[in-house]
C-alpha cells in the first residue's frame, strides 16, 4: 500500500506520540515504585518511633510505681 504525504505525516506523528506515551508510562511506573518505597520507609520509621515511645511509657510507669512504693514505705 502506498501512503500519501499527509498519511505519512500522520503516521510519523503517531509514532512520536507512541514513543512519548511509553516514556511517560515508564516514568510514572518508576515514580510509583519510589513512592511505594518512601511509604514503606515512613511506616517503618513510625513503627520504630512507636516502639521507642512504648519503651519510655513502660519505664515511666515503672518509675511511678517505684516512687509510690517508696512513699508508702515512709
């Protein structure tokens, strides 16, 4: 089949759009992976902070119990 000049120009434009589309999809996929990893890191950081907070709370409560025990012994 022999294409007209106008058809060849449209085909070339479609080819360019297809290349740009695939590049945009690849960038989007890469950004989604980065965002997912960032979220995983944030959750891990938050979990670690909560564990540290729980440790401090436990120590604080134990300290309060020991102080009350001391006061009762007076």
